[in-house]
């Protein structure tokens, strides 16, 4: 397949030719390119044949079953329900509960030292000593250049 310069423009013009009349400049490019590029010539022929088939099918009579309208309306309503928040709310609630459970588990596992203190044997209790927020500074511990 050898692509000739302008194939993309040809494809665009082939589509637009069905909707409107091409200008003389566009028509000249279209015909010149179609004669030089075999792939685009084949593309134009196949596209034109496909449109002829579609146009022919558009005017054929189609017999509808009596329940056709009801089925279409039912499918439309089902699609609208699936797009609504009410349809997805149970799944969202379950996902939120699962997230809370995971975060609670991670919080308990990340602090095992506090869990062990709470479960001391024999009913004895111990006090948890927190470090002071502001450590005390002793002048003797300071380096000389700071004094």
C-alpha cells in the first residue's frame, strides 16, 4: 500500500461530497488524487456502494411486533435507572464500610505497643508516659559556640 500525499484530505472530501457540493478547487483535487492513488479510488468506490446500500435499506418497510414499543421503553427506563445514584448507592455504601474497616485495622496494627499495654496479665495497670512536648535544655549539654 503506497500512500500518496493528500490521502487524509481525500478521505475528508469523500465524506463531505455526500453532504455538500465541492468547490471547483476541491473537486479538481479529488479527481486528480482519485486517479493517482489506487487505494483512495477503492475507498471511494466502496464508501459510495455502502451508502447506496444504506439508502436502499432506509426506505424498506419494517414490520414491528406488538410488544416492540414496550420493550424499547423498558430498556430506556432501565438505562436511566442504571445511570442514577439510587442504583449505585448500595455499592457505594458497601465500599465506604470496607474502607472504614480497612483503616481501623491499619490503625490497630500500626500501634502494637499500645495494644500490648492494654492487655497486661493479672489485672495490673501501668501508666503510659508521654514525652514532653518541649525538651529541657541544660547549659552544660549545649555546644560551646551556642553559649
